[in-house]
């Protein structure tokens, strides 16, 4: 980790980093027309009365670019997992052969791809607002410290520049992640 000139700035860095991780995890779950085991990360099935993530009940693989194969460790849970997938917002109908569940990920239409990119850009903007809010809160904390004579006016100016650089870096990272995901979504 980088060395920061003040713990308030380090706290801002940590908050921005956590926010970036949350954003990255959201991007992973956006469907781009290819089968990806992480698509199922947020889906939980009833496992003997306990909502359990599917990836903790099965081996999930992608033998083909548009196919997910879910091999359950407990074959008695096939129906529950199938029901959970049908109730989810994936929009994919599972097929069950008695041993495993297959999910055929349909090709995305150009119109659907554009809708997904629009949603992606909205999430990207929300991420940037979060980063800017962290910057604002950090600058307010630094100004309070300056008013309380904990830091000098020159320190305040230097710290604010450091916070702005951090903000610019994280916004650039957000833009890069967004562009990569958009390219993945739009590639046919």
C-alpha cells in the first residue's frame, strides 16, 4: 500500500478502494452474452431451510462459451436450485437431466446490449459520485482539522491536492473498468 501523508487521506484511500471493489463485483455480475460462473454468485437456494449460495452447493463450470453446467454435491437439491434460478433475474431457463443443471446463455441482441451498456454507464456514474462524496467528506475533515489548529493552512492545501489526485486516479480506474466491460458487452 502507498504511504500517505495523513491518516485522513489513508482513510479516504481505503474507502475509495472498497468502493472500487464493490463496483468491480457489480461489473462481474453483468451478463455479456458469455456463460460465467459468477453469474450465479447472488442466487441462493433453500438448502434444508437455509438460503445458501449455489456456488456453495455445487461445482459450476462453463464447458462451452454459452453453457453453464451445475453439478450439485447433493442430487436431492436439484429441484430447489432449479427453482431458485427460475425465480432469479437471470432470465435463463434451467434444464435438469436428473444429475446436473444446464444453463444455456442466450445470445444478446444488439438492442439488449445497448440497454446493458446504458445500465453500465449509470452504475459508472454512481461510482464516480461515491468517489467524489468521499473526496468532499475528506476535505471537510481536513478543514475542521485546520480550524482546530491540528494542521496548518499550507498542510491543508497540500492534503487537498493529494485527495484530488486520489480522486482523479480512482475515477480513471472506474472509466477503464467501464470501457473494458462495455467492449466485452458489445463484442458479438
